[in-house]
């Protein structure tokens, strides 16, 4: 075994984070002990060995060798695991965008890990191995995202292909052809372990077509928000809210599919750059990671704006339930249905936005509240009137008696 890929000691684990995932390398015992101590054992995925990812060239070979020489697990970063990275004080590198460090156990005890980052492990000192490992981690993050979206589409039982084929808008229907090309390219590349020139030529213009459809769908979701905002009366508001709940799931399913295809193209793109221009791989990986985050942020802003409009619509309807006892509950029910769809969508894309259902304000409840306020206000006015009358009575001057005259009994 070479010094460049030397295995860490049995009580050490190497940590590598790219902001989206955390790789843990070391002996099987040390890695499993560390994951167990931090409560991450259930969410960890084995780092793939040679042939498990689309990574070739010197960096890919070094990464495969490093993974093969160690036991490696990968964990998607959540709020909890982000705190873990902060806890161990990993060192950040602006050149690679990675955070790295070594954690050492105390006499093999499960909860005895302490920071030990003064001297990085040999594999963390190897730039080629580290670059290849970063590429593997990026692919794992995109693949997990693809799987989560696939699970979401399966759960909602929405036939995206049927939606696309039946859609009258050409910009949406065109995505069907892009889907077929990307799926074929991905299958071919996975089979031969690389992205050939012929394979890449099949999807060269796919990112533009996918992005065009995604932008179109986001405009439609913004349109739903605008209709809710423009509806001043409860009748039109109920119509807009019901239409939003009915249309939203379709738009979200198409939007999720565009993100899934973008992740699939990203895996192929990263492997292609690693083969053709390995010297550009690090910068390309970081740029790709930034683009993915920017896309998710843009989607999150649009869906968050819709959530705010749905909440505002439901509140307006609840306040007017006395005048509109049938339409107001329709608005709240439509809001809750749309929010449920958005909640599933946010979870699938890891947008981290949770919104609770809103209770329908019943007519009787509203009436009792209004009556209670009226009675209270009437009492306050009566009390004020009584106080005023008493004050005015005290203010009336009494007649004076003339001197020397007495009133007989």
C-alpha cells in the first residue's frame, strides 16, 4: 500500500464535506463507530468503488484507489449533520470548496471522538485523490436527489409523461423528447462507465430545453399567486383558490421532473469534464454546485410567494365567513390542499419549508365571536353612558335657600 493512500489508524476517521454531503473514511470499525456515535448510521450510504460512478482519468483512479483502501460512507448533509461539521471544526479550502479534517477516537469508545486535525491524513494530502473523491460525492448528491424526486412522483401517482404528452403548450410537451434523450444517454454511460462523444452529442442541447420548460412552469406558478392576490371579493377568491389547488399539482410534478433531469445531466456533465478536461474539474464541480443551489433558491422563492398568497387568501376568507358562509370554507380547504402539495414538493427537493394546515373558521364560531364582542361593546357603552349621566347629574347646581325662610315639614 502506498503512502499516498495509507489507511488511517483504527481509531481515526477522515471527514470530507462539500457542503452537500459528508464522506467518512477509515477502517470499517472506526467509521461505523463514528456514525453510530453521531446518529448517522441509518442515513449513510457506502461510497462506491471502481465502476460505481462515472469517474475516469487520473483523479477518478486516485479516488477509486482511496475508497478501495479505506472503508467509506457518505451522508447527505441535513441541519443536524451541518452542525456536526461545525462541531469538529473542519478546515475549509477556497481552492476546492471542501472542508476536511481527521477525527480520532478515545480508546475505541463510541462517544469518545475528539477533534484531531493538526496533521491531515495521507489521502487528504493527495490533491488528485481529493479531487476525485469530491467528484464522486457530487455525483452521489445528484443521484440521491434524483431518487428522492422519483419517490415523490411515485407517491403522488402523477404520470408526468402523460401530463407532458397531453399538454397543449409546446414548451412543456417538448420535454418528452428531452427526457428520452437524457435517459438513453444516462443508461449508455452507466453501461460503459464513461460519457463518450456520441453519447454526449445526444444531450448537448438538453440543459437549454430543460431550463426553458422550468422557467415556463415557474411563470405559471407565479400566475397562480397573482390571481390570488388580485381577487378582492370572496367569490372570485374561492374560484382562484380552487383553481390553484387543482392546477398546482400538475405544475409541481413537471417542475420536479425538470429538476430530476437537470441532476441527471449534471452527473453526465461532471463525468464528461473529468475525462476531457481534468484540470478544470474542480472549478467546474464548484460552479455546477452553485448553479444547482441557485436553481433551488429560485424555485423556493416562487413557491414561498405562493404560500404567502394562499395564507393571505385563507385569512381574508375566514374574516368574511359571516357574509360568505359557503365560499369562505372553500378558500381555506383549497389553501390546505395546495399547501399539502407544496409540502410534499418541498420535502422532495429538500427546500426545507414546512407549512401547517389552517383551520376553517365556522359560521357559528364567527357569529358567537362577533356577538360576544358586540355584547362587550354594548356593556362598555352602557357603563360609559351611566358614568356620563352620573357625572352630568353631579354637575347640575342645586337651588339656594333664601335667608330667614324655612320650609315647613
